[in-house]
């Protein structure tokens, strides 16, 4: 039996007692029963709203789990592509660590920027200059490179 039904039962029982409505005690009792009836209807409405909200939360959780699964799957797929791109980029444009002579900040510079001849230090904004004119032969091979490629620079080849 629901709360509103119980209150209706009590109200009917009180009416069946044929109490004198002119007495103050009966007036108070009737007001209390009316108040309980209103409260029971409010509680029932809140219960219905709660059930609807709980159902919607379950739906949202399901959608969120599906979205999370899709994102994880997409991330896993793109992560493989990203790793492949990194390997290709590393082969095409190797990275070198350079220390700024002004502030001793270590920065990583790719070969292309290094060969441009200058790089700005992100810490102190000093311009680091590199001169490779004496370090390569006419074919572009690094001086002292035993394998004949131009990817192996010694730290002595970097000048600031």
C-alpha cells in the first residue's frame, strides 16, 4: 500500500468515527490528516521524479561507457599511427641536444633547425649560432663520419 493510500485509509477511518467537527481537538486532527495527505502526494511525486532521474542516469552511464570504449579504441589505433610517424620523423630529421652558453639551458633541436645556422634559446632568448662550413665535405658528409652519412655529428661540430 502506498503512502497516499494509507493516508486516505486513515482519513476514511476518522470520518467513520463520526467525531464532532465543532470540537477543537477534531479540527486539529482533521488538519493533521489533510497535511499528511498533501505530504504523501508530494512524496509520491518526488519518488516518480527520482525513478525517472535514476533511469536517465543509467542511460547516460551506458552512453558514457560506449563513448569511453570508442575513444580508447580510437586512441589505440591512432597511437599505432603516431608511433609509426615518430619513427619516420626520427629517421628523416634526427634531434640533437644543445646547451645554451648564456644560461646553460639544454634544448633539443632538430637537424633542419640546426643546419639553418641559428636557434633562439627559449629561456634567455639568446641566439645560438652554428657554423658547419668546415665540418662537411663537398658531398655533405660529416667530417670524421666512417659510414659516409651526414647524420652523425660530434659535439665538437656544434659551435655557438
